[in-house]
C-alpha cells in the first residue's frame, strides 16, 4: 500500500482518499473545526524526548496586585502563548494612584515559573515611569515584579498612576 | 441552527508550594457540537485575596493554604533578589 501526502488531496492511499483534513489532532485530540493546524490535547501529555513538541496553548490571563496593598489595575489586556515548555506572557494595564510603599508584585501569571534561575526574563515595552525597565518573574512562583535597570524591585508608590506593557518569557 | 456559549473550569492545578492555577474554557457550540474554544488562566498565590474566585477554587485554596504554606511561600518570595 502506498500513502501520499500532498497539498491538494491531503493524505491518500492507493485505495482512495484516506483523509483530507486541514487540521490534525494528536494524542486522541479532536481536530479543530476552524483554520488549519495541529491540535494538541487540552491537558499536556508531556514527552521526555528532546525533539518532540508536546504542548501548545494560547489564551488570556489577568494580572493582579500581589503586593498585599489591595490595588486594582485598570484597562487590562493580557495574553499568553505556551509552546512546549516556553511561556510568552504579556499584559497591558494601568497602575492605580497609590501611596503604598510595599514592593510591587504582579500576580496571576498563567503558568508557574520553573525552578531553575536564569531561565526567565522580562521587559517593559511600554511605560511612562522611568524606573520601570524590567519585569522579573519569580522562580517557582506565578508572580513577578517591575524593576529598574539595576534589578531593584520598585515600590508601589514609585509606579503610581503608571501605564505599562510587561512581557515575560520563561520556562515552566 | 443554534449557537450557545458555555464557560467551564476545566483544569485546576496545585503546585508543591501551594500556588493554585485554574483554567476557564469558553466553548462555542453549534447545534450542540463544539466549534471553537478559548482559555483564560488565573493563578493564585498562598494568602492571596480570594474575592470573586469560583467556589470550587476557593475551597481548594482554603484547604491547601495553611499558615505554614503561606509563611513558606512568603519566605520564598522574599528570598528572591535579582
């Protein structure tokens, strides 16, 4: 028996068309009904093989105040994409006016950050507060903090009324 | 042809240090068959305010977040510098 894959007929056998799909489900997943691509299980089926892509997920998340000051962020837009073990999470939000001297903490990251220090990073692509340069996710946590260029986590009052777009890249 | 939207928490995870993560799936059904799905993820750290969280998530947090777990998590966060 021969099997042929081409862009016109999909997968065909010498006995006729076997499958002509624009989406493929792996791990028993029902292929997506829209678009074209590969559908992964809703819950990751982790592979220990270094050459196997075993997860893909995209969605939204909600950054929140984790400093204990009870702050509420406004105008939130936050999205994430997880590819294999890498997470790319970004969020735009407005920091409230506050006099809190607690160290800022942004909670709600969509996945827990891995335990290995160094496999994480983050930056601010938009902001109106000069001391806000870095975003540092914390190892083995789902929070991060806004820091200055030297890595010092800022207080809430230093970020008061600021508008930020933070970006985090980390391994789970 | 009928379209419906359902929201369901389809995944709740608790990490070793007490972080509770859950995923809300929004599913679009056409005549009862799912045609689209989106996700929204939320993570909660030990001791965090649970106002507005789903009842089943609150129950898990309250069970997991002992004083010891909260204190250990705070110590972990405070120990992280650069």
